[in-house]
């Protein structure tokens, strides 16, 4: 008969889960055996249905569900690692298929308690250098992988999609593979809601793991119309694509011949160096002083949706003059006091130049801007240009005074696909990264003609936007209302760029990804030597 076992953290939830199993079994018996037979076997609760009260990341799962033919006495420890006063029950695994399923707690590294971080660190047991960056759900995947090394079975978890994105992939998945596991099946990111009164509507993936095998793997994905498609392949990558296993890791410099992309300027000023348009007049500056001491600054909100924001921008050579102006001197002093009061030593050091933002990066001719976070609904990333002596904050990345062909690459479909796959996300929104998304992006060697052609494509996109002024980026790239001429400009850009890759247009995003991963493997192997072969290890 089917056997249901489980682990719950608290005593009351454990008792509720036990009761739920009794009720569920009774309902099934009424349906299939009749009420008389169901009542006869209703009680007592037996060894086939048991919920252990304890911490799933501290317990040895083999003591809960042992390998075939081994008996155990069910028990559990509490959070303080002492035996709980709870009933015990004998259980022996008589064989057959075993499935581990779960919906673990969703906690990113920032929100974990000291104890939770300790649990993850103990599970990893020194196998990776930065366990503190792992999401809490990683613990369940690793515990399941450890269990699967000793028992014939499979495991599946509903998890935050972060475990298959961004920096989590090269941290978590090499360890999973070294434990002898692979992804057997998966469902790519989808929005999961429930009937709770305060519904979080979290974005999740479903990942099924098991010992390595030659059996076909199944990958499920929901399109924009809610239709789920299924693809079959030999291997599912940690990025939930079909293809050979590969790990994309951050790098400080582009692996292709691209311009350097840097962070925007983090103010670290408590708001004292930032201004709205209506606050400028209150400073009492003349036109020459405004020209020397003020700059327009774009956050991702202003760049995408429009709006005016300014910052006080004082070069060191003008500091003496600025301090003679009470309106500026007062703001500078407030910044100085704020930074000195900070517990961060870096902020204390910044107090010496309280007249400036933490970073002072600005384009003297132009800046190519890419917002750090943007909607996944747009078919193209919302990048663009801002003019000379205009700057950006740390919610954007910038290529300062770089060639225009870089913009053509950023707004291409093939780059969109790469960012969607290898960068982490905030919920379902794109969370762009220069070190993980831009610097790792594979681009073929570009001839001077290629660069001229791509620059022209970028210009055509910008000109198409200008035709619809004062429409914002948000207006222009609404997928339901994108102007035909702008869409056509993007199509020409994709045509030119993709012919540089393979001499024709790609058939679909899958083909784009396959080519990019192939190029990434070749480029990084040539630079760093052969990739690691992940051997099965024990922890």
C-alpha cells in the first residue's frame, strides 16, 4: 500500500498534518471501499502514515525514510537538537518507488536568520566557498540529493525560480551534480497563487531531481496564453533549458569585444544631494552656478516612465565656490554628518567628500543606459541614450562614451534571451547584471563594417522613438501598443546582428540559446582551460 511520511517544524502543524492524513485516507476508503469498511479501519494511525516533528534541515532523512529493507523507529529532534516527547512508531521500507515532494520555505540569503544560515552551512559542509549566498530552499534540494545517493527514488520541489537563475546556479548546481543528481523534469517559471487572504503570488519553478540516467528528460513551459508545452531532451541544464550542462559565472571584463559596462552612481547621501525640479529655484543659484553645480540624473523609473530628477554635482575644483553658497553648504554638511554617523567604515571615509555622490561617473559625450530592473513583458530590453553631462544612479548600468554598436547589441532579441536565462530576477522582472549578463555575453568577432551596420541600426531605433515624442520608453515598448515603425527598426537590427552569428535569422529562442551556450563554452574554455568534470562526491 502507499506510505506517506513527512516532516513538519512545529508540534501543532505536525498534529494537523497527521489528522489530515487520517481524513484523506478515510475519504479515499469511503469512495473506493464503502463507509462500513472505511470506519472499520479508520483508527488507529499506523506506520503507513506518519509525520515527524522536527527541523527538516537538521534531521537525517535516512532515519525518516530508510533504504529498502531497513527498519527505523520514527522520532525527531527539536530545534535545540534534543529528543522531543512525541510518539514513536516502527517503520520498514519494504521496497518499491519512493518520491520526495515538498514546498519548502522561500527565503533569500538576505532574509535568513543566523540559525537558518547555519543550517545551510552545515549541509554544504565546506564544499562551496560562499554558502551564505544560497537561498534557504537550496537546503531541501541538497538534503534530497544526499538521500538519493543511498536510496532508489526521485524528488521534486516547488521552489523560487532563483535557484535556476543568476549567481545561484554556479553556487548550487555543481554541488548537486557532484552528488550524483541531475534534473529529471522541470517546469519553467510561472506565477503561483493560492487562496490565502494575503496572497503573495510568488514566482516559482518545479524541479524534479534523481540519480543520473539515460532516460529522456521532460521540460514544461507555459506560454503567454496559459498553454503548457512539453519538450523532451537528453539533458536539462540548471537554467531549465534543453542542452549540455554548463555554468555561467560572473566576470569583471567582457569575454567578447564589447565596451565596459559600469554601475551608475550610488548617492549614499540621505537624499540631500538629490532634487526635484521645483526645488532648484530654492537653491538661489544663477544660471552659471546651475550649470556648474547641477546635473540631471536618471534612475530606472525616470528613464523608463519619464520624470525629472536632479543632483548636486560639484567637481573638486569648484568646491570652494560651492561652500560659499549657504544653500549648498547646508546640504553638504548634512551629508557629512550622515556619513560620519554610519556604522559602515566606507561611508565614514566618504564624509571627506560630502559634496559628491559615492561614485561620480558621467558621460562627456553620451551614456548608453540599461535599467537594472525592468518588466519581462517587453520584447526588447529598455536601453537607450542620455546626452552629455547627464548622469545615472545605481538603479541603472551605463556604458560611458562607448561606441553606439553596443546599444544595438543590448536591445537585440538574442541578448534579451541571454539575460532572461542567465540573470536572476526580481519576481518575474528582469534583474540585469553587468558582470553576469553583459560581460558573459558571447558575440562573434566584429569587423569594422559590422560595427558600422550595427551603429546604423541603433540610430534607426532611436530615430523611430523620436518620431513618437513625448512617448516614454514604457509607452513605446508596451507589447500591446508598440509602434509599427519602431518594431520594424528592431527587426532590422535583429536581422543584421543574427546574420553576423550564423549567416541567417535564428528560427526561435531555443536556437538562439543553443548557439550562445555553445559559443560561451568555446570562449571560456579557450580562455580558462577545460571546464571542470563534476565527479560524484560525498558530503
